[in-house]
C-alpha cells in the first residue's frame, strides 16, 4: 500500500540520534527515517490515536 509521506523536522538529544544510527548500522532498520516512523506508529497504536482519528473523521 502506498502512503503519501510528508517531511517533518524536529530536534532530538544527541543520545537519541546515536541510538538511531546504531539501529541502522545493525541493520534493524534501513534508515533513521524508517526507525522514527516505526516508533511513531507504535506510539500512535499504543495511545489509540488511530481509533480516535477514525472517530473524529466519522463525526465530521
């Protein structure tokens, strides 16, 4: 499935960046962007944001 991607710029502590780079170097992820997308997706699922968004759209 194709998803339209948008670019987002943000700041993270140096330790986070080093951790992301280590995950890429260990080939856990292909890129830092992929790792960040996975982390955001996990957060949204854990917090139920996908379900809440669906409810907001349905109410519009």
